C-alpha cells in the first residue's frame, strides 16, 4: 500500500498535466480562424521579388466596391490577383503598376469567409501615400461609406484581428484604418465605427 499510493498520486498528477495540455492546445487552435489558403483559391505565384517585413500594425481596408454575393470568395481572390498583377487603371483613372501580388494579406468576403491574400511575410501594396511596410493588411468586402458590414464579416474581422494581435504582439492602439495613414475614404464610416469595439476585444 505504501508503495502504490505515491504511484497513484503521480499518475493522477500526470493525467491532470496531460488534460491541461490538451485544453491549452485546443484553445490555441481556436485562436486561428479558418482561412481559405492560397492553394485552395488557386493563387498564381507572385510576380517578381517581394519585400520582407516585420509586422507592427494591423490596418483595415474595405474593397470600396459593392458587395458581390453572386461570386465565390475563391473567384473574387482570383480576380483581385489578376487585376493586381497587371498594369491597369483605377476607377479614379489613376495608373496602377503591376504589383507583386494581391495587395492585402487577408480578405473577408461578404459571406464572412476569410482568404489568405499576399503572404504576410511580404509587405503589401497601395495606391495611396503611405508605406505599408510593417502593416498586416486586412480588407473587408464592401463599400462601407454606404453599405453595412454584416454579422458574419464583423465576427471574422474580430477573430482575425485578435489572432494577428496575439501572434505579432500588436497593441490595441495600433489597430487602425487606411484613412489614419493616407488621404482616402477607406475603410468607410460604417466599418470604422466598429473599431473601438474591435480594440476593446483584444485588451
Ligand atoms: Zn484601403
């Protein structure tokens, strides 16, 4: 009896450690939202050489065009990549040179699904006057000067921002919108109104 008791105790202790480990593992897995990978949306390879950077900020955009529930997320990403990687004109008539890849790192579709854009190790691109080096760029589908982000989009935005903030140790005050850095209407008032709540959720 005197020999079995410590043995049972040690076993119980190990079981507890094991159970705690499993719970932590599960919680950690839940932190990363489900993301449609580049492979899943059939991304083409980037063109040319990307600029490596270290993430210090999270910057939120809107696509600036009306939501398209008639297209799949995968189609939208393929279209965006084709547009990004060629010389083209913007809706403003301004010239846009061919970019390395999709300008944003994560894209939240109208259905709330999240897709991987440019690989996050590479700095993004912009048509406006700020340097996106060090910014994790998240874009939400819609034109939020007039449209409203829907519940699924808000939920995914919260999840991805929380995950990125934890992963790169970004403080709540470095979660901002495109128009905090450049002259633009992006990401639209109806999206920007959610930012205080978004910052609160990571504190
Ligand atoms: Zn923007």
